[in-house]
């Protein structure tokens, strides 16, 4: 098949491109080589057999050129920094998706497109699903909290609390029905999901949305301002600096290895029973941030006491964990362990240049924009 991968120069896109080529498909990449992700231009890991078009998914002409003779589209291009230029998120993530469907519907030449696969994010589920063990110990009365208010975080109170009894809520796995986007990125991804699923159904364009958890592995951009734990911890250990852990480090996350994600991407390509649906793609195992750091220290054989910082990132999710039973029913299983992801990433960063700058760069940019904030001794915000 002829397959177009938007964002194919990026992390998930490029690994998917490699796997598609390996399966014998002809692959074309549409990518703008966004400066914040690729400050050194076109990455050298791009598969030599992939056709490369530099273009912008926000522009109709880019799609028109890239879609010629294409059977399947993977739409991965996205704007992901958690920065306050809100409209960019919607233009890049949601409007680009509407534009893709608009072109497929309007242009007879693109009627042969057999499937569109769209990358969404666990972020769509916001704070996820909780219950109150005191008020509703045995019922399915779920609670979907909003982001924790500034007044709570600035006092260093991290857990979600019940509005009735004020006891600590218990986090639960969130399935695909959970939609509670709490920031500009999540809102744009939620819109993107709706656009893809609803226009796909309405205009008979088989569509699958994959809602990834935190994906880990090589080729993750070192430059996004919103640092993931893998990058912060790996760079800190590599440079011999104590890593800063936000809040108290007990936040639960689920991490999924890039090779498992690629398998999910390829699985839904030929599965008709996946069409018209959203699937969570997660690691199936919850890990606290401290547990993740301990796993990294053990895997790379380095130990540095972390700084549990009193810093927090306003708007961060406290706990989030994806329920992956729906994709498991299609026959998918996350097979790689977190240690594999750590090894792959550790090797990757050792081949990157100028890693000293990157850690400081991301943190100072986030502080400058007041995304990172600190709890003061008096409880007021610094
Ligand atoms: N990496 C994760 O952990 C994760 C988690 C959840 C969801 N996702 C989603 O998966 C998809 C891929 O993520 P990734 O981690 O590979 O991202 P990435 O930043 O590594 O790659 C994104 C690619 O899109 C390109 N791009 C950005 N804006 C563009 C535009 N306007 N036109 C054309 N190309 C553009 C970039 O140059 C980059 O190569 C995204 O849709 C993202 O929202 C990723």
C-alpha cells in the first residue's frame, strides 16, 4: 500500500515509518521539521526508502501534494509543548484533521483512501477516573475531578479530595469513555478525536483513533519545553546532577514502549473491526515517578539522590492510568518492560550532541512562562 505518515520525522512517526517499510509498504512522510523538535533540521534516522515532503499539515496545498496516490494516512503531526499559545494547538492538531477529511471528501482523486489512523493522547482523559472509598466504597459511582486549584497546590497538597467527606480519592484505570480535557493540548486532541471519528463515520472514511499513554524509547525530541521524566532523569544521571522531582514523586503514570506502540499502529491498519473506534494504547502497569527514577538508576547503574522539590507544574495531572482492555481484545499486548525503554533511551541520548544545554533550556523556559511554580514556606506562591 501507499501510506502517508504526517509527522513521520518525529518520534512515533519515524518508528512507524520503519516498520511499514519493513512490511513492504511504500511510505511518504509529510513533516514541517518543526524547529523546536528538530533544531538541527531533518534527522538522520529517517529511513532512506521513505519519500520525504517538507510541508505543513495546516496548509491545504501540503496535503494536496502529499495525498497523491495514497491509500492510508497516519496523522501524527502535532503541536505538543504545554505553552500558552493556545490557538497553535487547535490549528496544528484539530484544524489540520478537519482539513484532511475536507480534502478527502471534496476531491474525487482521494476517494480511494482506505483508512485514516489518528494519534490522540491519554491527556484527553484529564485527571482520569476516581472513586471515594469513604462515601461510595462498593458502588460504581465514579468521580472525574478537574485540575487541582492553585490554592491547593501552593500549600503542597497534592491528592484529589472528595467534595463531600474531604477524604483522599482513589485513582482508577480510565477507559476510552473518559473524556475530560483540562489544558490546551488535551482540548485540541479531544477535538481532533471527535473530528476524525464523526467525520469518518458520516463520510464513510474508515477511521481509527489511538490514544497513547506516555510513549518511551529512542528518538524522543530532546527539545520540547515540557520535559518528560525520561529525559529529565536520564540527562540528570548522565550529567551527574541531582534530578528535580515535581510534587512528592508519588504521581502514578503509565508508560508504553515505542515498539509496542508501533505494533498497535500496524495492528489497526488491517483490522476492519477497529474502524470508527478509539483505543487506549498504554503500558498496562502503573508506576510512580519515584519508582520510575529508581528503575532508571538500577538500569543505567548510576545513583544520585533526587531533589523532591516543592516545585510543581500548574495543571499537571496527579495520577493517570489507561485501561487497555479494549485494545487487548483486538489481540494487542504491551510486551516490553520499562527497563527496555530506559536502555533504548539511555543509548540514544549518548549519541546526541550538546545535551548539557537541554536540561537547563527546558526548565528555564517553563519557569519563564510560569508553568513551573514553587510552594513557599508560608504556603504562598513564589
Ligand atoms: N510521545 C508521546 O508520548 C505521545 C503521547 C500521546 C500522544 N502522542 C501523539 O502522538 C503523535 C506523535 O507524537 P511524537 O511524540 O512522535 O511527536 P514528535 O514531536 O516527536 O513528532 C511530531 C512531528 O510532527 C511534526 N510537525 C509538527 N507540526 C507540524 C506541522 N504543522 N506540519 C507538519 N508536521 C508537523 C514535527 O516536525 C515532528 O517531526 C502526536 O500526535 C502526539 O500528540 C504522543
